[in-house]
């Protein structure tokens, strides 16, 4: 057995994937989208005082907990309620930023500041686990959005830069929940594959066909319109694991309309990709470790995975390194998360007689 000192390296945070680049990838599954600022809370405050800092930190902590757990229900936890009384135990840095937004304080409109707090990931994960909630990593499946919108400007397919109220609400709710959205290019190829009328009519086979070029992990399609009475009507269809389901709702505001369906989707995605509190260990061998940089990169990557609690190097032999991973959640969840990232290629899953998983390091 050869011993190598643990390497610590910083991995540059992956930015939001550009759809045009994704179209060039040969894989049958999209790269996971890294959600930026998953552990950052932002709250509007009226002044830079101790009282505003504590109140803002409480709101920011709750933001982050909901985003990482993927569940609004966490507000009902007594353990979380107790943690909210002392939010300073969970953040390591805060700052104030100017903004063009205003607040109404004692009947007076004043300029608001943004309080930005950086929370400690390990402390957040520990609190969630103690409270019995799953921990959802920053690497999350991209959600491809096809929405046929009728809001008084005619019926159209919604683009990423659409200025409608629904688009704004969708972006705000997705950010709140940490769900990365992918929008179709709506170019000539999309126009030939799918029309607004087909999305409006929920022709899922046509939506499936038009989505192939984007290789999404999940799809959200919808018919959204505003009634004569001013209410918003949503007829949603979504696909997870190659199975389509339907969701209808009515709301007074775009935010309420979007929140309903995003709650539904988030719950299903958390169930599949977030880790639960069952603990165990798994042996992993990674081949194609050809340099010190590869060794450090593979080790840092596995330490970053949400289900991994600890990593122990067992052996180093030529271009292969064997590890013991202390994990929580199922092995299948771990495999799915690694598959989303596409930084390692699975050669052999655990099987009788060969319990050690075998991967090839790709980058």
C-alpha cells in the first residue's frame, strides 16, 4: 500500500451551462448544473444595525435551509426553529450592498440595502440531518421549460428573455428553490420540431421529440393564460424518469401559480436526488489517475459530493486509486449524482463477488 498525503485544491465553481454548448455533447444525459450561491442568503434591510442583522440572518438562514433541503416543510421543525434563534452560529461572513429597491418603514419610503450572508455548508448539512431532512447537493438536474403563454399579447412560446410576469415569477421561484432552468433556443430547428399550438395542447410526444437535442433530465411544459376575471390558469405537464404527469392550478398571481407546480416538482426531484440519513460505506476504485492533479481532483470531487461524509484512501497502484467512502443515502443515489456530473464514467456497479465500484476519471 502506497501512502499519499491528502491534497487540498480549489475547484472553480461551474457556471450555468450554456445551452448551445450542451447541444454538442455526445452524452445521453445532461451535465449537472451547479447552482451558484446555494449557501448564500440575501435579505433586504433598512439599516446596518445589530437588530436588522439578526433579523436578516434569521431570514437568510431559512432561505438557505429551504433551498438545500428542497422543502418548505422544514419551517415546521422544532430543531430548525431553535437554530433560527441563533443564526450567527451558521454563517461565517456577511456584507451589505446598495440597491435601487425601497422599503416602507413607519409609513416612510426609504432606500433598502441587501444583507448578503455566507453560510457554512457543513453546519447547514449537519442541522438538516439532525432535523431528519435530506441534503440536496449544489449539482442539480436541469429542468427544460416549454411554456405556451397567452397573456394579452397573443399566444407564444416563452423564451429565456421573455419579459412577462410569468417568466419573472418562474425565475424568482426557481432561484428560491435552487432549481436550474434551461430554456429552448426557439430557433429554426425548434420551430420545425414544435409549435406553440402543440405545447398548448400538451402533445407530449412532440415535446419529447423537440427536447432530445437538449438532453434534459426533466421537462416542464405548460399552457398558461389569464382569465377575463384576472386569475391565472395553469395546465402543466412534466416529465421525470421518462414518465409524464399532469398538474392543473388556478391562482390570483403569477408567483402563486408557479409556486404550486414548483413545489410539486421539487418534492419529486428531492426524492430522487437528495440523500437521506441512512449511513453506510462503499468501496470505489478510480482508474486513469495519471497525475498528481488527477489524484487531487478526484479526491476533492468525492469529498464535495453531498452523500459523502468522509473519504479514506485504501491503495494506489499504477493509474488506479481505491477509496472507502463513508456515505449516507443509497448507493443508487450516489451513482445517479455522479452520473449527473459526468466527471467519472461508471465501468462497474457494485455486484455480488465484486462489491467495489469501478470508475474512470474523465477530468
